[in-house]
C-alpha cells in the first residue's frame, strides 16, 4: 500500500493535470453533443472546441510531471465522467452493467496510477 502512495506522491502534479485534462475533454464533448441537440448551435460547438483544446494542452503539460505508463491510463477517467454527465445532464439511462464497468475502470486507474515502483 505504501508503494501506491509513493507513486501518487511522485507523480501527483502529472496525475492532477491528467485528471483536469480528462474533465476538460468530457465537458468539451458534452458541449459538442449539446451543439448537435440544438441544431448545430455554433456557440456550443466553439465552447466545446475551446474546452477540449484546454484539455489537450493540460495533457501535454502533464507528461512533464510523470511517467507515461502512470499518466496515460488516467485518461480512462473520461469513460466514467462521460457516463455521469450522460445521466446528470442528458438524462440518459444506465444499466447495472454500466455501473460495474465504471467500478472496474476506476479500480484499474487507481492500481495503474499507483504502480510506479522505479526511482
């Protein structure tokens, strides 16, 4: 368990930036979806592009502060956040298997992000 906390401590800035990147990517995609739902609304589309671009910048920056093998899997958080946004914002239905999938993804992200054993 101590190895996990050491990995998070060593890569914390990169992990934080990668989580923020994931959040931006999901909200950018949400704005794109809203654009389509509102008949191709250009402001929604442009906000989506801007937020997504900020996410890409954060992702590129994150690589300066951690290992690729630790940081890249954190982008799987996109799937979790997309599911939550779909339910909360778009009133989409989720099944129990979706919930199980989200739990598996989160467990995997936690294990991989805590697996940096090298110096």
